[in-house]
C-alpha cells in the first residue's frame, strides 16, 4: 500500500513538472510575440532604408557611412526591449532563462565576429573580402537561435521556417556580396522575426 502511494506521488510529481514546463512555454510564447514583431520591423525597415540610401549615393561619396544606421537601430531596439521587460515580466523559469541565455550568446557572437573582422582589417592588413563574411554568418547565427527558440517553446513551425529561410538567405548573401546582402537581411527578418511573431500572436491559447 505504501509502495503504491509512493508510485502515485512520483507520477503526480512528474505530471506537475510537465504542466509547469508547458505553462512556462505558453507564457514565454505569449510574451515573445510583440518583441519579435518590433525587432523584425526594425531590422526589415533599417536594411531596406540602408539599401536605398547606398544605391542612390554616387560611387565614391561615402555610401558605406549609411551602415552606421544599424547602431541607431540597435539603440532603439535596446531601449524598447528594456522598457518592455520592465512593463511585462515573464515568470522566471528554465524555459525563459534558456531562451534569454541563447539570444544573449547570439548578441555576443555577433559582436565578437564584428570585432575579429575589424581587428583583422586594421591590424592584420587584410582586405575586407578576406575576412569572415559578416552577413551570411550572422544570418546563420539567427537561424540557429530561432530554430532553438521554436524547439524550446514547442513551436516546430517557427524552427522549420526560420532554419530553412536562414539557410537560403545565407547562401544568397554569400554569392551576392555587397549592398544586395541587405535584401537578404530583409528577407531573413520577415521569416525569422515577423512571421514567427505573427504566428505566436494569433496562435496563443490554441
């Protein structure tokens, strides 16, 4: 009799853990919809604006300076994310921590990649075409982060569409290096941020 009660308690504990994890997944998915849409809109609009500005700037007149708009976009997005996290906090759980750590690693990886390329050009004396290609590498990082996010919150659609879109966009940005890489970034933003954001927004509760 005691053994049966212990087995029942263990089974109930396991079910409670499963329900808690599933609730955490729903909470994180619900809270992620708006940030994905905002960041997706920022990346999409910034990449298209920079592309338009560069293509309409005469050659030799410093069109590359428009890339500095990415810094402005990052500041705007950072302020938004900070305010959003203050106003709408997600209950701390292994799910929210895992996703937070993963996107933190993504941001650090992008910065390290940028720093390596800059140091290689300035101190290594190599040309910009010899360094690690920034755009396709960042797109692949993005695809990995989105795919893992989808798996953690149990949304396979997000993982599949993010991974496939990033693989395709990384390839096209690698074989079309130059200003047209920005168009690949724009497409990436649509399929890894905006579409998943819309999916989470309208699938909550299902």
